[in-house]
C-alpha cells in the first residue's frame, strides 16, 4: 500500500496529463453536439452551443484526469515486469510467424479472391495497363508498382489483368505478415515478456483488420505499411543511444522516400518528422542529428523538385489544388448551405467556381467529392484563381465564425471525435465505382456457406479513438521527459495533422490505418517510458538481464519521486 501511495504522489501532478485531459474533455463536450446519420444537413449537423457546455467540461475534466492518473500508477507499478532477458537470434521466429500468419489468413483470400478494388485503384490499374493518362492524384509510385506487377505477370503478353490482381493481393498480404512478424521478433529480441509476445501473436492472428487490408487493393495499405516500418525504424535506431551505421542512414533515406512518394501528404509528414527529430537530437547527439538533417534535407528538396516542376511539366498535377483545399471547400459549402452571410465580391468568385444553387444542393457534410468532382465545378477557373477563392473563403470565415467552426467539425469529425465511427472506406471487401472485375467466394461456391458471416465488421473502430491513444502515448513520453521516445510517434502525428488541415472526407479509416498498425508500438513506447531512463530506449543498452533492469527501474522510480 505504501508503494502505491508513493507512486500516486509521484503521478498526482502532471502538466502534460492536464493538457491532455483538457483537450479530451473539450472533445467530449463538442462531440455531444455532432449528430451523424449520413445525408444532408437535416440528418448530419452540429447543434447549437450553450453555457451548459461549460458545466459538461467542468464535469469531464477531473474524471478524465483521475482516470489517466490511475492508469499511470498501474503502468508505473507493472511496466518493469514486461521486460526480461533479450534473445539474440530471432530469425527462425520471424520466418515461422510470417508463415503462420499467411496460412491463418488464407480463408480471407479464398473469400475475397482476388481482392477488393476501389474506384481509385481502378484508375491506377487502367493507367498501369496503358489505358489512361498518368496523374499523381493516385501516387505515381503506387501506379508504377502496378505497372511492374503487370509486367511480371505477363499482362502485356496477353495473359490478362487477373494474374496481376491475384499477385498484388498475395504480395500485399505477405507485406503485412512480414512487417508484423518482424515487429514481434524485434519485441522478443528487445526482451519483452513471453506473455506479452504471445498476446501480440494471438491479437495479430485473429484481428480481421490485418488480413482485410491485405485483400484491400488500395494505395493506403502499402503506404501504411511503409509508415509503420518507418516508425519501427525510428524507435529501434534513431531514438537509441547507439551510433547509426552507414546502412542505417541509407535505410532512413529509403523509408523517407517511400513515405513521401506513396501518398500525396507524405512530403509534409516527412518534413515534420525530420524537423522535430533534428530538434530533439541536436544537443545530445549532434553528429547523428546533423547527418539525419542532411539526408532529410536532400531527400525533401529532391522530392519537392520531382513532385513539383517535374510532375507539372509531365501533367501529373492536374487536380492537386482541389485535393489540398478539401476542408475550405467544405466550410464554404456549409456556410452557403446554412444561409450564412456572403459579401458581393466573395459571391461573384464562388458563383463563378460553381453556381450558388449547386453549392447548396451538392453539399455533403462528410465528403467534398460531391462538389469538387461535379461537372458544374469549374476546375480550370478554380486552379487559375485559387488566390481569389482563398480570399473569398477567408472573408466567409470572418463573417461567419460559428458556421465555419461547425463546418470544420463536420468535415473532420472522424479524425478527432472518439465517439464516432463509420463504415466509409473501412475495408475494401467488394468492388466499387467503375471496377468491372469479378470477385469469387470459394467457401460459398463449394460449401454454400460464406466465411464473411464470421469476419465482416458489424461495429467499426473509431479513427478518432486511435488518434487519442496516439496522443496519450505522446503525453506518456513527454511527462517522463523521455523526449527521444517522441521520435517514433512523429510520422503518425504528422499524418493526423495533415488530415486535420486538408482531409477531403470526414471518415476514412484507410487514411489512418498506419495508426492501427502502430498500436502495439505505442504500447511498447508507453512501457519503455516508464522503465528506461530518459537517455535510453528499450533494448538499446548492452545488458537487459532482470537484475540490471530492476536496478534501472528502481533508479527511474527514485528519479520520478
């Protein structure tokens, strides 16, 4: 009991936990006003605010802070038990786990063969087959991967497109099995307790969201795998005490390039991650920070040139501005549809982009596509007069601050509201849009019963909930001054920030699938922040035996007191 009291006293006051509690309480307060039933503003809207909201905030704040403090005490008391002696040789385990996951996920392949295809993917497939113009709306690298797959499977030699679809699905499933097997084997090597490892293996094996994204043929799966691999690399290499070798710096550059070129917000994620990493490392690890900074700067500058002037000259950026201004478009449409104040100059610009009646009738609170892809949306004018649109948009914001806030809340609710979830872009278990390919369910074909009945989701995991868990991991590292443990969280933080600035849709689990992949890593970071001193990351020290670890844990506990 005395130990518990000492831990409670050590954890009772935390500025970072207070900041998180304030933010989470504000979220809960705002979430009360968001009504989501799909459709237009009659079924999906934000109710009016009132002074009662302050009372709700005052009620939520101490409860949230108390719960977080109790969790911190429990984790502090138990974290050391999760780390035991490290194991040097884990290659056999890596191979066994990869094969185990692939075999266990075969029913998904048999049920959704040759994989679910989204309309965006159809565009990449048609381009890769030479039936459409290349465009960076779907990242050029992703389309190029499809091109290579069709070359390997003989599409251009008359074998048709189905061998390529099948190859891509198995390849994608294998990538997920490989990255999860690698992570688990690294956990074993770093000395994670056997019970934790077993639970992680079971969780990976039975959670449908791993194989479901293996059979979901869209760009977000491979991008999310690259993001997870990048986060693991940052945790294992960049955030540690040890000097990085030449091969490590090469891998850093390669992973940075993959993040940048596999999704169009990747450049901003890479720049954000590189900058904060440099600031964290620059004092204690100046040489490492400088080398990483030089590589990051070179990669980012080269990427800007390629994705900017080079892509422009090749005609690859035809709809780039419409994509990056999804939230301003949604806020503008909300203000118009809700009868907001519009000055004459702004009215003329907006009416030229699209007739005012269409702004009202086409507005969907959760997706900008109904507006920006409608034939009446004058894309040429919008691209040439983007500055005029921004000026009109800022005028609308100034004249209609509350409607602008409500429009923003609706446009982004899936990425901040932990109480909301949706089936929109959750998994890709069928063919959408202009996909003309067929899908075969072998269980239903041969047995008259479908595996879908067991695994298709009936309830949907909230993207906002995963965001708040990510932020809780950040708070855990900051509150214990384990600043280098912030580094592996940076890519997903950058991803979330770009979505909060420029998401074209309110709900899209595929956009944040990398956060789902990182959940076990977040847990490892939280445990590491409580066990290892501020200058050390789990597994980076030479000795990881129980006695040494106990001494370190005791030292940290004394430091915290």
